[in-house]
């Protein structure tokens, strides 16, 4: 490598390292961590309900509902603690918008798992797909509409 290409490669390496450090320690990492806790509650409930013989779509809906409660508790007390509004109308607005985002995720999850069950596909695999779809959708909503600076 000559001097210019070496400098470019060094700069790219530093930029990549910075991006990875921010990804692993910044807001996204905290959000991902809180989501993993909620996912454990969601998936655990889902699997128990499936094992008890519940219909896959209903088990997905109920498991997701458990995850919603856990996610609010973790998000509002850990992840977005500095962005949670004081008690009063603004806090109620945040809770309502959080619930709306959760309902969007609930509809997506129920539809994906229910659709897969109707096609005789494994509901556990469908749940994995639903987790990804609902995570991306609800996290974007929460960052942009509920807890982000643009939401205030």
C-alpha cells in the first residue's frame, strides 16, 4: 500500500472501530438489552402456552402481551429513564404511544404466527420471524415517536 491508500485504510479502520464501539455501548446496545429481557418473558410465556396446548396465534398474542409489560418496565426505568416524562399528561401520552407501538407489534406477531400455523408451519420458527419484524418496527416507533428528542 502506498501512503494515501494506507491512510485511507487506517481512517476506515478507526471509523469502523468507533461505529462498533457506539453500537455495542450506546443507545442501541441498551435498547437491545432491554428488548432481550422482554423477549425472554415473551418467548418463555409463548413456549409454555404452546406446551399447554394453546392455539399458536393466541399463545403468541399472550406471550407478546407479557413482553409488553416487561418492556415498558425495563424501558422506562432503565433504557429511557432520562427521557421518561414526569407524572402527568406527558407521561400518560408516552404510555399511550408505547401501548400503540406495542399493539402494532402484537398485531404483526399474531398475524405472522397465526398465518404460519394456518399453513401448517412450525409456530416457533414463525415466532422467530415475528420477533425480528416486530423488534424493528416497534423500536423505530419508540425511538422516533415516544422517547426520542423529536417526540418532545
